[in-house]
């Protein structure tokens, strides 16, 4: 049995990227959203496992940041997609919240402005890519510019084809330039989504999180399931694979995403960068100033 942190040891039965990677023909509609693939523990076991993962994430993220400050070109991009209430915000708070915020660049993509609509749909995405040394997080992403207009009937099949071709070419280019792309589809069941939306309406402190359009999208769930199935088939590549994370159990989703990030960071094999100065000489200068 393998162990915490890198996803190949500790509580995990196998590398999480192997357990959760989308394969040709996969449909999120077939996912058991309450399952916990590769993790044999319960919620109580997840808390210490996440804390342990956080310690490793923090060190690996600091190494990445240090390399970015000293001329390195590596970065990591975490793409979070999912139906409304899937838990994207919780991932940002509970997983990325465990690392130094100065090394994280978060961007949430909303409805394009008129100026953005006048440009190629990937223009605003290019401008938001993480700088070297950073972990970039897209809370929703460039995929919204295909999924939503497709479901709403605002894109023709040919336009969908064109946009997916642009997306895969873009992600291949980004990966070749030094950014490790980790794409996560958080999948929540219909019943759990209903419960979470209802909670937003019955608890005043959560009213701000509710949008009437959430129900409109829920009524089109079958169309979104079909669109996501097509998305996985077309855009899960070796350069930028998709991982489908069961998300009814928030604690599992957070633990799984932390493991995916750890695996991505560990694959960079970053030690601490060598200084561009003479350490002994600087120590001597410092001590002389005492």
C-alpha cells in the first residue's frame, strides 16, 4: 500500500493520476460520485492525510517558486471544471490554502465581456497563464467557452470542432513551454447537487452563493453530461490529461486533488536552486558586519 503525499504511498492504493485519468469512451454520467477510488479510509482518516499532503505541497511549491525567482521556466496549471456546486471553491480554499499564497495565481473565468467576445476566445486565457514558479488555478476555464454556448445552442457542430482543436493545440503549446497542466472534472451527483443548492437557499449565510441560473443549468443536466463526455473524449491528451474526481464527498475530492498536485510537482524533480553568489564569501561579509 502506498503513502501520503505523492499519491503513490500512504493512503493511496495506486498513483491517483492512474486511478482517476479519463479514458476514451468515459462518461462522467457513469461515475459513482460518492465513490472514493484508491482511498480505503473514511472521512476521519482523510483529515490527517490532507494535513500530511499539505506539508509536502508546501515544500514542493516553495521549491517551484524558488526556481521561478532564479530563472526557472516551470509552472503548474490546475484547471477546475464541474457542474454548479461541485466544490471548486472548496478545493481552492482547502487545498491551495495549504501553500504560500504568493506562489498561487487564481483566475475565475466568468461570462466574456463584449470586448472579450470580440477577440479569440483563448486570448483572455493566455493572459492568465501562470508565470514561472507559480501554481495557476483556473476556477472554471477556457472550457466554459465551449460547454456553455454548445448546450445553449449558440455554437454549430463545426464551431465546436474548431474550438476543441484550438484548445488542444493551445494546451500542447503551453505544456511544451514548461507548464504542467492538470485538468480536474469534479463530478457531483444529481441528488447531491440538489441538496447543495437547497442548502444555499435555506441558509441565509449562503444566499450569496446562489444564482437562479443554477437551476436553469440543472434542468439541462443531460445536455451537460453529453457535452462533458465529448469534452473528455476530445481533449484528454498526454500533454494535458483530464482526471474525473467523484465529488459528492468533499473530503475525498480535496484529498484527491491534493494528491494530483503532489504528483505533478514531484514529477518536476526540483531541488533547491543553486545560489548565484559565493556562500562562504557572503557568510564572511555578514559576520564581519556584526
